[in-house]
């Protein structure tokens, strides 16, 4: 039986592969790597572009995450809405629900 859906390994682009330490991973594992890093570095904020305090629904971009966030410019297939983080700066935030867009933009 082959892996399907979110558990199917996907090929990671170079920056994400360096971040995750693997060339291929399932989306679930990629997301877990992000959350492990975000929590360890206390990069969550309760307010948009607020100070990181280790809890909340916003993710603060640091020097490591900014490369991955800046590679994100995707259009939703369902709504047509564009998620564009190409101009995001260190210290700015994204909503945690947008992390799926970051993952999607950094896989092949």
C-alpha cells in the first residue's frame, strides 16, 4: 500500500530541505518541523506584528524562517486569494493558518 494525501512524501526545495534536514518528507512532518522550531525559538505572538512571547496565533519571522516565508507567493485554488510573503521582513508576522501556504510554496 502506498502513502497518500498528507502522509505521502513530497520533494522539498533547497531552503526547506536545509531547514528540515531531508530532501523528501510528508507534509505532516514538514509542518511538525516548523512547529518544533517556532515553539523552541518562542516565535509565536498574540497580535499581528507583535512581540514574540511563545504563545498565540501569529508566527514571527526570524532570520531562519524569513527565507522560507519570502519564497511564498501562491494563489488559492478555491478562493483565488493570493498569499504573498515575498516582501515580509524579519520581525513581521504571518497568521498560523497561512503556514500551509508556506509549506506548499516550498515543495516541488
